[in-house]
C-alpha cells in the first residue's frame, strides 16, 4: 500500500485532471456562460494540456507541480489561469526537493495552494469562487489527517468536501471576479471555478487511491 505520492503519481494527477477537465469542458464553459463570459472550460483545458505537454518525470514531485503551474499561467486565459498557476507553484515549492510526498506534506502543500489563491484573488469563503471548494477541501484533509487518516483517506475527504463546497456556491451571490458584475443575478448558478476545483481534487483522490489494494470497495462502500 502506497503511503506516499512520488513523481509518477504527481504526473498522473496532472494528466487525470487534464483529461477530466477536457471531458467536462462544455459543462464548465456553460456554467461560466451563465454568470461570466463562457470561457472557463476551454481556458482550463488549454492550460492543463500545456501542463501535460511539459511534464517531466525525472524531477522531484515539487518540480512537476511548479512546471505545471508555469504552463497554466502562460496558457490559461482569464482570472483562473494565474489563480490555478499560483496554487500549483506554491504547492510545488512547499514540497521542496522531497522525492516521496507523505500525507502531512501534501496537506501542507494544499494549504499553501489555498493561501496563494487567497493572496492573489482576495476572495473569502462565501464569495462564490474556487475558494468555496478549496477551503473546505483543505479543512477536511487536515481533519482526516488529525484522525490518523492515510494519504488516500485524506485526499478522498478533501474531494468530497470540494464537491459539497462547489454545490454550496449555487445560492451565493458572487463578490469576486466577473460573476460579481451580475450582483444578485449571479445567485442560482454553480460557480465554474468551484466546479473545476472539485474535479481537480477528485482527480487527486482517485490518483492516490488507485494505488491502494481494495480501493474500489473503499470508494463504493
Ligand atoms: P474569467 O472570469 O476571467 O473569464 P475563468 O472563466 O477562467 O476566468 O474563471 C472564472 C472562475 O475564476 C470563477 O468561477 C471563480 O471561481 C474564479 N475566480 C474569479 N475571480 C476570483 C478571485 N478573485 N478569487 C478566487 N477565484 C476567482
Ligand atoms: Mg470566464
């Protein structure tokens, strides 16, 4: 049973996130069309495709994330590019030169990613942004870690919380980003960035869970 995430798994996460976002790009773009400018799915698909193109597997996991973050900043248009790019670069930096990332190290990196997004975008929970998915994900990850959960359990708790956090953006009124221009009319729609964050967190959970024997039963049961 793998208690850590190495370079291959880190790269596998980025690949899976890219695949899932590409597969769901039309939905993400539709969500963004309702309260923004209708580019989120395509923006992020392009950025993640560039990250996949630049993947190197002869460097430590931190370097994988830093390179992916740079690719995303340069190729993803819109507000979400710099936000996701910063998140991945901060997470990668927080890994340092470690070759094997354990549950505590990944938890610290996810918190660093959240802090990077909040520093850059100045959004608080409740503003109807990706922060409404990532902040509860980080909290759930830390709570599971404190209860003695392993890497996969922590990542699954984070993904569950991200999905719930994204769903909870529906009734919110946007206070940051393009959707905030709509004022009260932004309520009643799922935030596209929160939706993509939930996908990326589920991709992480499935990537680290996939290495564990009996993982399928754990997910279904
Ligand atoms: P743009 O709004 O520039 O077209 P995207 O459509 O790619 O960019 O991304 C929109 C998403 O970015 C929103 O749904 C929201 O989750 C996120 N977002 C926008 N502004 C902020 C911010 N200041 N802080 C955090 N997230 C933000
Ligand atoms: Mg947009």
